[in-house]
């Protein structure tokens, strides 16, 4: 997708804003991983992405960094009402926790990104309170996300960036109908990134 020049120039060649580059340096990230080199430039340009990447290859940062830069782009954001502008769908509670911790870690400066994890097994009242306070991004498992959409406790009207993280796992876990319903409820004008360990036909579909 991108030529070798992006990799040669490290993170600086991928189009990220200086504050994110400083955060990455502070975290000790020296070079982007292959999936980061492939995914970050097109996502920053607003394109959709179908990426193949296993856990441990740096796939979280591959979608998180462009997500942050896109949802906080001052040219696009009309207000700071904190109606969620990004939705990340993940198969498990563990991954929901991991991704919801990673986003504010990357996005604390200059964005002060707020993220709420939403997953089954946690008291829904706690999630409702957090959602009412307003958030920039939601990281959710499909069953619970669908539940909130039915209760109208998640407002998807401002979501412009959607990530399907490990969709193969989500399908294996029987979330196909929930995923379908969530995607139907999202605004059609949005960017979608899909990162899967496998590219089975049903994932592509
Ligand atoms: P992930 O594949 O997203 O689960 O990431 C695996 C681990 O690699 C996480 O602990 C990240 O913090 C770390 N990581 C991601 N990208 C880089 C990078 N470019 N350089 C060093 N570590 C990284």
C-alpha cells in the first residue's frame, strides 16, 4: 500500500502529528511495525482498510493512532460535545480493556481522549453513567454494544471511524447478527478499518 519510504523515515514519514510522534518516542517506540507502515497512511487519508495482522504485531497502534488524529481533527470536529466519534468493536472483555487503555495512552496529548469500554458481564448502570458523561470513543464487545443501541444509550450519530478488531474471533463467538445490526445502525458516511488475523471469505464479506 505504501512504498518503502514510509518505513525508512520511521513514524515521522507516516503523516502523524508531532504530538503523537513525541508520545511514541516517550513510549520507546522507535520504528513502526509492518502493519503500522501499511495501515497508518491510508487511514490518515480517510480511506477504509482491510488489514491482516495477528496479535502482538502492533495492530492496536496501527488503527489507534490514525483514529485519534482523525476524530480530533479540528477541521472536522464542530464542537467538543463528546458525542462518540469512534467505535471499536472487539471480541472479548480483555481486548476491550486493553484497547480502551491504549487509546488514551496514545491520545492524552494533545487530545485528552476519553474512552469508555463497554462489555458484557459488567453492570450496565456503570456503563450508562460513563456514557452519559460523554466520550470521544467507545470500545465495545458486539453483544453489549447492540444492547446499548437498543436502549438508545449509545448515540452513534457522530461516529465517523469504526474499527472491527479481530472480526474472525467475533464471528467465531457468534456475534454475526449483533455486528450486522450495529453496522446497520451506524452513519453510512464513515471510515471503517478491519484488522483480522485471518482473511476467511466470511471476514471479507
Ligand atoms: P498489539 O499487537 O497491538 O497487541 O501490540 C503488541 C505490543 O507491542 C504492545 O505492548 C505495544 O505497546 C507494542 N508496540 C506496538 N507498536 C510498537 C512499535 N512500533 N515499537 C515498539 N513497540 C510497539
